[in-house]
């Protein structure tokens, strides 16, 4: 077999294994934990992502899933943090922890959630709405506490090449070696195999309508965006500056929960944005 054919065979084998895993392994709403990591540094898009996620968590299909959220899971990137405690309280109630201010405490709290799920034969699905440095710390803490896990029990989903570049080299390599690491296409673009959740022309102000189920979340998300977008050297998110939507990190959630027919921002809100009863 020539070198070219061997290379093609290896590529095919890799793709086949990935696709087989993706097809066969689904999020189990009865057993699995959805771990939501948000860096909140320095882009305000996480605020939009959390508000959009609120719609999913309030839907009939997903309102009983087991989840836990973590703020401040940033890596090595420069820039200032985007405080969003009130938004986290609105959307997640007490089901979140603040790794920005209380790193060690947050690791311990998250480890307890992970251990409970693993002990009940569940899997951990991690959305990296940011970098993987915090995930490395979690994995190391699991070992430190003698909590055993296999690669197929912890699945990490990442959509952003920029996020990978802003993860320390050692942390990214460690996470890739110790988990099932899945890289999907960027959620900022449409027609690439994942939804495109970045649209400068979709007005998010309309989402503050009090007749809608996530009006409180969107009102707070918009307030955070107005206060911090591009301020004091933070990243200036142009879509949000123009009054539009950017919840690109949510594509990891739609991938994990196998949510379909949400290819665009408009599609997403048509599916999930409901009026209060």
C-alpha cells in the first residue's frame, strides 16, 4: 500500500470512529450531567449565550435535565472579566458556581456534581464556552480525590479555534488526552454543519418583551452587553454593538442535546421563544 493510500485509510478510520461515536452516544437525560463552562472574558457573547440557554432550559423537552454552570473558566487570554452574577442567578438559580472569585471552591463543588453522576453510571458532557484550563483542573482534582473515570465518560465539546489558542498548551493537550474531545464547527458562521448564532441584524431588544418567557434573562443580558461591550479594552463584539445577537457558544449545547432545525438565529427563536402562559 502506498503512503498516500495509507494516509487516506487513516483519515477514513478516524472519521469513521468519530462519526460512529457521535451517532451511538447521546445525552441521557436520566443519567448524564451537562456541565456549562463560561469564560466571560473578554467578550460579552456569553451573556447572550446564557440568555438563549434559558429558553432551552425552560422548554418542555429539557426543563428537567441535570446541569451545572460555572462562570470564570477563562484561560490565558488577556483582558478584563465580564461580571454576570445576576444573570447567572436569573437563569441557573443556585445551580452554578463562581470560578472567577472562588476557584478552589468552584472546583470542589463541581467535582461533587461530577462524582455523583459518575457513581450513577452517567456521563459528563462539558460545553467549553471558553477555554479548557478549568477543565484540566477538574480532571486533575478527580485524580487527586481518587475518583476514577474513563475517556468515554467525560465528553468535551469545543467550537472555537480561538478558544483553543487561548488555552494553555499543556491544558489543551491534557484535556484532549484524558477525555473524548470533540471539535465542532464555529457557531459564528452559517452553513458549516453547525448552527450560525451570530446575526447583527436580529434585534435582541425585542426579546425583553415581558410577554416572553425569557424576558428577564434577555433584559439582564442586554444590560450587561451595554455596560461592558468594548469597555476598558474588552473585546468589541460588533454584532452586539449593532443591536444584534451573538450566542455562538450555544452550538455546543445544541450539539450535545441533539437539537435540530435551529440553523440560524431566527430558527432558534422560532423554535424556543415562547410567550408566558
